[in-house]
C-alpha cells in the first residue's frame, strides 16, 4: 500500500508542476516581459563592449575568431525576436473588448515566449565571456599583376606554362629566369605568382625584390616578415636563419627573389634545400646558379619580336585611354568604343591638352570640326601634320613643347590669329611659306625658340622660313622673335602696325631678362649696318625697353634721334660702349 501511495505521489508531483508552470506563463506575463527586457539590455551592453574590442583588434590588423562573429550574429537575432514582443500591436493583443478584459490565450503565449527567450538570452550572455576574440595574421602576398592587364604573348605564355609545370612537380628545387634588363622578367614572375596563388599550389607564396647590391639581412627579414614571423631587431642572421628554416619546413612555400644581381648564400638566409620549398629567381645572368648543388631549371627570356612589341605598345595605349575614361569597354572586355563625351563634342571650341603624354596626335581630333583654340603646351610631340586639317583654328599654342618641325600643312590654317612657339627649344625647321600663308595672323610669339631664319638673297629652294614671309601678314600686330644676323632682315620688315613686340637682333642676346609687358628692342648691329627704317620708327615711337650692345648700335640711335623721340622709353641699357655720352643730339627747349 505504501508503494502505491509513493507512486501516486510522484505522479501527482510530475503532473502538478507543469500545470503550475503553465499557469505562471499566464499569471506573470508582464513580469516575464520585464525580466526579458532587463536581460536583453544586459546582453546589448555586453555586445557593445565586445564591438569596441573587435574594432580595436581590426584596427591592429588582427582577424576575429569565427565563434565571436557567430555570437554577435546570434545576439542580433535574439534581440530582434525580443523586440517583436514589445511592439505596440503585440501588447494590444493582451486584452480584448477594447482593453476591458484580459486575453488569456494571448497572455499565455506571450508569457511563455518571453520566458523561453529570457532563458536563451541568459545562456547567450554566458557564452559571451571569451578569453580571446582575435588572432594575429601576417600579410598575404598579393600579385602585382592582375590577369586583366597581363599581356599573354606567345613567347611569354609558353614560358609561364613551363614554369608552372615545374612548380607542380617535385622534381625541381630552384628555378631561374634570366635575360637582359627591361625584357619583362619581373612581369613574368608576377604572373607566375598570381597563377600559383590562384591555383593554391602553395600554402604561402611570397615575392621579394632585391637591389643591385643585395642586402642578405634585409632579404632575410622581408621573407620572414611576409611569412608572418616576428623578427627582432637584435637578432642576427645566424639566429634568424634556423627559425626561418623551421617556418618553411612546415608548409609548402614558394619564395620568389626578383632582380638578383649576384650569387647569394640561400642557406645563410635560412632557405636550404627543402622538399616543401621552391625558389624562383630572376637575374640578368645565367651564371648566378653555377655554385648551387640543388636540382634546378633555368629559362632564358628574350626580347619580344616585332609583332609582339607592336601589340604591346598598342595595348599600353589602349589601357591608358581606358584609365582616362576615354574609352567604353564591353562587358566581356573584348571590344571598346569611343566615349560618348568625345563623339558628342563636335561643337567644342577650346581644348587644352597641356602636359598631356601624347607621342602622336589622335585622329579623333578631326571630329572637333568647330575647334577654335588648341593648347599643346609642355607636350612631347612627333608628327603634327594632322593639325593642318583643323581649319577653324584661331589660336594654336605649343609653349615649352618638344618637336622639331612645323610642317607645311600648318599653312592651311588661314584663320589662325595667334601662333605661340615660345620656348620650343628643339624646333629647328619651319617649312618655307608656312608663315606667309597664315594671312589672318595677328600675334606671332617665338620667345627663346626658332631663330634659323634663311638670309635674304638666298637663291634656289629654301629649307627653312625667311623673315620676308612676315611681310605677307597684313594683320600682324604682335611679334616676339630673335634674329641672330642683322643682315638677314629685309627692308621695311617692321611697320607701324606692330603695337606689341619683343625683338632681339644679334646672336649674343638672351631672353631671360626680357619683360613681356614692355615693347622691347635688343640691338647689336655689325659695323656698317644701317638702322632699318621700320626698326627706327619702332625705336622712336613705341620702344619702352632698349638694349644697345657696342658702338655701332648706339651711334645709329644717337645720329637718328631728335627731341621728339623716345617718348615711351622707360629703360635704357648700354653695353660694351665706353664712349657713349648722349642720345639726343638736338638742343631741347624748355
């Protein structure tokens, strides 16, 4: 009987306790919700504290443990579930009949859910006590060349394939790529490195560049650092070498040593012959490996053939245009077209290409049919004959640009009003009759530039421009030129139409002290040379800054001067004439 009573008592105990718990969900619904809110607030505070620690670790370049990241996500998920219970519409369902009567079914469900969530929150908070949230990582070597920009020439592709085959087999410990400087050794091994990383052939693949005089200790330190080792400054090479060797033993490692000029002791660095370690070298000489006893393979890299070289130059120019956003590339990267910006600029009137790196002018310039002003200052130019087709040009500037010839096609620019060739130090040829055909020219500037004028009286076909061509420019009002030989100046070259000028006559004059804001004349006339009438007129009426070198020029000026002359003169410089005493010979009446 006692046994029966005990059994009945136990059954009653197990039956009553769940009932009481279920009734508690209903009776203590609000209290359960409040307890849940308090626990969620504590969990949120713990998450914020952890978030600050994560930020600090990431700022130091450390990687966060996966379980920490999972915990943070779990916190966000459970917080979102708890927030659902506190929404106004959820709370409103706790009552019925407009709040006058409790809704027992909903209160029971809400109380039960809040209790379960509270237990889960407490458990989650307990799991958030991490002993460590992050770990140090060493920088992964990244290939310098993306597969998008690597030019897969036939001669290079075959070499890359052969090297990759050697890396996939265990037969070779050391590989050498050799060839003359600039042939593309570095680019090739960068592609090998990229492919090795992509195929995951090695646990670690690093690349170290050397200098002409290799620093073994520096090479050793860089290798160790890229492999994630902590290197102490106080450690000597002999101490670091066995540590580096132990590090390399553990995993498959590829070490690329680029630009090695002379033999290096790999064992002293810490890279002895190991089954898991492959070494790839680039050098200018094959003799680099003559003393190495390990299994090795070498590949000579020759210069590109003409076809490949031309293809490389073309692709380089295309990439430059792409990088400048001047070409639109198709989705599959197999074709491109000119950017709408260029095609739709037919009405463009001013184009400034100052300091642009353009070895040859693009034919697309001809699309700019209404171009009025073109600045090609500080450019390195080749053939510029194409400019002769821009018939609407009015201003053309080449200031400080490098090119050797102004071709005859420029003579077609009959609307040109300003031509600036200042500081074009390499300009040696201006095709004959180019200047004379620029009949609308108002301003010709040749400061510290072309001065190879063909003298007057030369018979036969001329190879360069002559000063007499300036006579055919009826609108010329501004001029900056240097005439080394005064005898080459034709009669009546300069007229009263010239309003602004800097004119240097004589081989010894320089431009460095010429102020472009003044009408300037620098004269060094040879013995017996008479002052030209036009030059005399400029001298007397509008010259503001006058330089005279030698007695001939000074005597000419003094002889032809009167009291009404030099009204605009502000600066007078007399050189190499100790006898010069006066400028005006007539008595000035006051």
